[in-house]
């Protein structure tokens, strides 16, 4: 896999309530970022038609579906999603090995197979939340590495992990495994609801391939300029 660099690393989430806002934001950042992320808010507001509406931006689309269900249901959802020419799609690693294998088989069978990546531990969770709320005794780092190894063994192309786990996952899963890191914030930015974070440069130094950067770009007065400044820092 050819590794991305500079602006190619930046994925901007279109966390907006309607298609018109998404298209407007995509137009603003086109040429300054590497891809767009369509998440649950936008998809549920606009439906799959949003993928076609974003085509004019000519940017690859990461559908942040976070699929998590029984294997047959997830495989069917993956098959349906791949009909939209997506660049990347994700599922929850915590769905288990059978679900991950079914998703990987469905993705590979597509006419245009997307990168299939697994969500490990959400960046809004810390050790206390894992232990006290979810009953997971492992620390976030150990749990993320465990789930990344599971995803790789089941045929996924990579995982979503926080920047703080990127180096450990890279060491465990090798140089070709794709690492997508949310929870990336420029040093001057508010952490908001993120717990396990790092700056863009630190995330890349730790082994991240792609950085999901939302509000520091999308809430800026000039999103294109904000994205360009982050890309320049990475270069």
C-alpha cells in the first residue's frame, strides 16, 4: 500500500444535519484534505443518496457505519454499502470473529472492494469507563491491541484506534495494516468529548496513516485554511 502524506492523511467528518450542509462543507475543504467521512448523523438524515451528492467533491468517502450485529446481517449491510463506490467502511471489532470474517468476505466480493477497518475502543472511553461501565478489565491499550490482532486475523485491512495506541498497534500488526486515528486535536484546540487524544504530528509519528479531524476544521471560520495549516504541519 502506498502510504499517504500531508493533506492525503486528513479525513474530515461531515457531522452535519442535512445534505446541503454536507455538500457545502465538502466543497469548502476539497483540495485541502484526503477524504470525507459520512457518519451516522448525516446518513440517517439524508440516506444513501448522500454518497452520490458528494461525488462532485471528487474526494474518497469513508462510511463510518460502525456495523455491529450478527454475522449474516453485517455481511448483508456490507454488500449493500459497497454498491456506493466507497473508499472505506468500518465495523465494530467487538462483534466477534465470525462477524468480522463475514464482513471481510462480503467486502472482498464487491466489484470495488473498499478498505474494511474495525473500530477498537471509542476515543470517548477511558480505563474507568471500560472497567466500571462495560466490564472490560483490560486497560485501553491492551484491549485495543487485542482487538486489532483479531481484526487482522479475520481479514480486515486495518482498525480505528486512538493516537495513544497507534504505536503499539503498528508494532503488533505490521507496516501495511491501516491505522485510522480519531481523537486528533491541534495543540490549541479544545478536547471536547475526547479522552485519548494527540496532536496531528504526534499521531503520525506514532504510526497513524489517516487522521480524522473534525471540529478544529469544520468549526473554523475558514475550514479550508484550517485544513491547509494542519497539512502543512504534517509536511
